[in-house]
């Protein structure tokens, strides 16, 4: 099972940017579709973005496309989440997740991602 470690979280003012990184180990990274999720206090976990194994397809949660961009570098076993124009409501713990999938050009965002990182805190202040 792949292990995932997130980094890049922190405190940022509204309107600012952050880039989250997630590095995988213990598996063949290109065999996994990758996703980012977030969970704010008292709220359910929310889908943020996902990218296919090949990187050719990306998916975003409602209202996030245009501000957030997901990308991956299979040579570096890493997936990234560039977050721009951050808002206080983006405050949450952000989790990286991996999904085993045979199709290299899709992500099944409606099924569970089998491996999860520990999360990184993002706090957006006014």
C-alpha cells in the first residue's frame, strides 16, 4: 500500500496562495489516480480535486475550478495542489489520497480512495 505525506500547509491571508505537495512511497506512483480532499471543523470531508494516472484528466469540486489547480509529476512521485485567491472558507485540513485504477486516463471520484495521508492544515485569515 502506498504511503502519502502532505506538506505545504500553513497560515495565509485571504487572497493569497499556497501550494500543497504530496509525496508517495511504497508503491508504483503512476499506478494511482490521485486526489485532494479537505475537512473543516464540524463539516464532512469534501472532494477538492483529482488527477488521472497519466495526468491527462483533472476533476474539481464545485466552485473550486479556476482557483485550484491539481497536477502531478510521476518522475517525482508527487502530486500538487496550487491554491490561489484563497478565502477564509478554504480553511481546513487537506488530505492527499490515492486510488488504484486500471484506466490511466480517468478517476472514479465517486468511489473510495484506498490510501490517505495524515493531512496538512491550511488556515486562511481575513
